[in-house]
């Protein structure tokens, strides 16, 4: 299992389109992916779950990835988040 | 895959579909049936029955309507009854996103997911 924290740096935070990209990326892997913010823990493969985090820019998310491809999954998600979901800012 | 049929008052279904597609970043296969205020109920019912028939050819279908008791819902209910198709009222964007993401589930299971998704999206914060 991989546990790490990661900061949202895109201006709009986990808004709808960003949440959708996160879910799509997480769903490419077999590993389970859980995100936690403000004592709310959600399945990162669920669009409603991710949206419910209501996480704005600057939020420190805790990410837990568990499964056979957890390394790749974790890297892909970090890449997506650090790359600001492909958004300019 | 279970087919999705949105039956709403004028334009609402198309608008919901458009927003879901923008959020998900992809085209989403679904049928939208818009019932205008001046529509002939018999013609609208025929259109609905045809829409459900198309969906039935694949893995079944679920119908989402906007307002229980209103004409789009009542007609959808009538059209769906004969085919045993589940009808879920009160469609909102959270419900639609959830249904799209779980469309691999069979119709009855997807109907339960739809209801859950719709409720999840209502917060009093």
C-alpha cells in the first residue's frame, strides 16, 4: 500500500472536469484508490465521491493506493495533480 | 451496457446531457426525449415507446425523468410499464453522472445507483 499527501495547485481545485479526469485516471488501474480531506474519505473511482470532497486550490489531500499496480497508479495520479489536470493555471 | 433515456420538459434533458459531456470530456450515448408544453400526448407516447424499444435491443434501458407527476414522467411511466423498464424521477446532474459511470450495470441495479447518486448530490451546507 502506498500512502502520500499531495497538494492541489490548480486554481479551481477539484472542480467537476478535474474530478472527472482524476476518476478516469484512477479507473485505469486495478488498485483501489482512496482520497481523504477534512475527515472525509472517498473512493477516487467515484465521480460523486471526488466531487463531494469539495477541495479547493491549496488543499492537501491524503492519497492511499492499494493493489497490484499501486506504484503506477500512484505515479499517474501524482502526475495528473501536479500537472494541474492539464489546466493552464 | 444499459441504455439511458432522459425524458424531460423542453430542453432540460439536452442541457443536462451537454453539461455531463463537458464534465466527462466525452460524448455520452443516450437518448433524450423532450416533451414540449403543447405536445400531443399520444404522439409523444409513441416516440417514447420507440425510444425504449431501441434501448431494449441492447442490454436494457433505464428512464430518467425530471418531475414526478408531470406529463414527461407520466408518459415515460406509461411507456415503460409494459416493458418492465425502471423509471427514476428527479433527475439532476449528480444522478446523471453516476448513471453514466455505472452504465455497465443491469437496469434494475442501475436504477438503484441513480437514486443514490441523485440523493448524494443534495447537500444542505
